[in-house]
C-alpha cells in the first residue's frame, strides 16, 4: 500500500483542474472531458485516486500539432545536419525535394515495420502525417524489404521514420525481418524516431554501430521513470500497489513488462497512440478499464 500525503486531496484536485484546463483550451487536443473523466473513474479508492493524479502530473502528451512540429524538426533540421556531418552535401536539402515529383531526391523514407505488422502500426501513422501535412510524394516512400532494389537504382540514403524508440528491440525486429544487417554496414541508413529513450539509443548503437540515429526529443532513464520520480522513498510498495490494482481488474502483463514494455515506467503519449513502454493504466482497453489513449 502507498502512503497518502496529508494534502493528497488538494493535490489531486489541482491536477484534475489543470488537466481540464489543458483539454478545454485545446492544448491537449485529441482528449475530451468525457474520456478524461471516464478514465479517472477507473480509480476507486483514495490511494488509487492519488496514484492517478501522479500519473497525470507526470504525463508527457504530444498532440497532433506538436507531433507535426517534431516531424518538421526531423525533416528540416536534424537530418540536414546529419548529412552535413556525414559529408553528404548533395543530400542536405533533400527534404525540399521530397515534394518534387520530377527530380529524384535519392533518399527514401521507410516505415519501421515488418511484413507481419498491421497497417495501423504507428510508424505508418507518422508517414501518413508526412504525406498529408508535408505533402511528401508517395513514390519516395518504400518498405524495408524493397531497400536492396532501391540501392540498385542509385538511391543514396534510407530514413526509417517512427514515433517512438523505446528499448530498441522492435527496430531490431525490423532489421532482422528484412535482412538489413549487412546493408546497414555498407549503406547510409538512418533511424529517425520522433522521441527516443536513452536505453534504446544505447542498445542500437551497441548492436548496429553503423546505424545513424537522430530524434527530436530524448527521454532519460532516471528523469522519466515514473516510480522513481513520484514514489522515490517507497518504490517497491508503489510498484506492488500498481500490480495489485491491475490484477483486481483482471489486467495481465508479461514478466519484464509489468511497468510498460521493458519496464520503462513511462507516462508518455501521442494523440494518435501511446507507446507500449508507457504504463498500462494509460492505454489498456479492458472490460474493467477505460483507456485514456489508444495503443
């Protein structure tokens, strides 16, 4: 059981009011008050209500408009800088060519997917945003299993787009599924998630030293660890409380994924979806649980 601070009700009400203001002023666009209140009603006891206030207080939320800004930074700043550092001046203004149907930019955008991923995969959502909002021509987008064929056509660089890099294991599956290990060693391959966790960055750098990684937003292991930040003096008690609360609703989890995939303890979400590295209370859909975000 977690310890309730003496002023927990004041704290909980202030967080509730702040969140409602963010929703009403469209800063948290994509969340409506009905859905917000339905999610808060998942929490029954005083301890659960206090816990929910801590989750909301720690939440990092990126609306679609903010997601567009993250994409813009990747396309028009980060990647241009990366190509400059790598000594590829011909590719520095590639982003302007992506809307041109006449001149091949010699760069291809690639979804971070395998043959078995559904069309709803979040990487595909980012590319849909890019086509719709940034007018990227679809001919400059290819699947991972077509990269070798594109190299033969003279394409110089391949940029994998994704919304979130967590542990790095999912992108490793993409590499393995399309047999890209040797291609990464001898070609210019970039992985460009909008947000990236240091754990995943380290994992991919270690396993694929030739893979280039860039991102708009970085999350740190300590500063973005929910239980460390909100229950520093009773982390084991808070974690047990959390698991018991889920179990009472019939919500299960795998070993090593009790606090989000990879036990990353994140409270991060995009308007289009929450990464599975975030706590299940944010995105779990169950007979006894109403999610705040989609997965």
